[in-house]
């Protein structure tokens, strides 16, 4: 598991490896030049080296960082002009004396700082106060969910005056280690594209990996219109799947429509050759199965 222990584990260089980035970028021998923060170009520069750590006592992050350097004063469009950017781990920049804003991002964690370049070369260390979040889900203890059917959205724990949470990360893939600023988050797991979802509040701790396996109460159901039990599916069939309250939750023209449904009671309606057939059925958590509708005369 990329060097992590189960549950919470200390993060260091192994954290960046778990992000499955392509390579560990060494500090370049020649630093990236940065334009002057003033209006006039300056030729005199100082070497400024920047590194980021998850915590104050952590090791430098070796990859996955996004560095951006800005002038401290807004431009004509009201935005801070960007002077330089770089990706990877620890980076060095040749910067003219003056003030700058530096922003570093690591996944959904980040930090911003105003720095002053003067005198000799200097070293800037950013403490991100961040940890990792790794999510998975099952439909039952013995019913894993295929990755292609599973996604996660991460929201703020707090709600605004309208009771709405702020979306932070959308469509996170299962078992992917993603950095977040330390704090509590509201996580929504979606199984399939319809009504199967589950929620949890999870705490991310700085310098640690939070792993969570969320429990869905849903199953994959495949429908077939047949002339007899176990018979071949009848082609050219249109399907409507209704909830217990009569709401249409899905329609399909596939011969073998397959979908994920939350635990509960439903009605399957099949239309073929201007005739309508139906069957009530139930969905039990983790029990993937076929539902046959008989085309009775």
C-alpha cells in the first residue's frame, strides 16, 4: 500500500509516490528566472529556493506540487499578474529584489505567502498542514464495487446560510490518495448513476493518511423480457423502472438493461409489440441479480 500502514500512517516522501505521479523531479541545477515585481525590468537577482512539507516536522514533498509566483499589486484587470510557475517538488527561482506572493498547491491543500527578496539567497519552507484521504466502498462485506461504477464527491463540513455545503472535489476515483487540508469533510459516495449513494463525515489529520470504506445499500439489476422463465430475452423492448411511489427512475431501450438501484421496492414495466408487461421486485443490498418479466399472452 505504497508504504502506508492500515488506518492512519505517517506521510513523507511515500505520500507523493502514492499519488502515482510520473517521476520524482530533482532540484534543477539552474533556477527558473522570475520577472521583476516592479514595472521596470531588473537584472540583479537572488536565488530563492522553495520547498513544502505536510507538517512542520515532516519531510519535503518531492513531487505533485504546483508553484505560482505573483506580483503583489493587481494589474489593470484586478488580478495579480503571474510571473512564474513550476511543477514538481522543491524548486529554485532567480528573483529580482522586491515583494512577491507565492502560492503552492498540493491536491486540495495549499498555502500562500508574501515574501520579500533582498540581501543574499534564501530558502522558503511552506507548511501545508495537510494529510491524505483514500476512499473505497462496498455493497456488502463480500460484495466489492467495480471502480468504474464508483465515484466520490467531497464537500465542506460546514453549510452556508442556505444550508448548502461547498463542493471541494468532484468525481474522485476509489483508492486514490488525494491531499486535503486538515479538517472534517462531508463525503458522498455514488454507486452507479441513479439513486444509490451513501454519506459520511471524515476527519483528515495533518501528516497522516485517512482511509475509509463506505457501505452502500444497493445492487446491480439486469432486466429481461422473456416468454418463459430462463428463456432468451425478447429484443425491441422498451423499459421503465418505477420507484415504490410511482416515480420513473430510469428508462431504457436495451434488450438487457442493467443498472444500480438502492435497496427498496420497484416496478419494472416492459413494452414490446404494442403490449405492456410489468413485475414488482425488490432490491437487497449486495445481491446482484436478473429480474425476468414474463411476456404472458
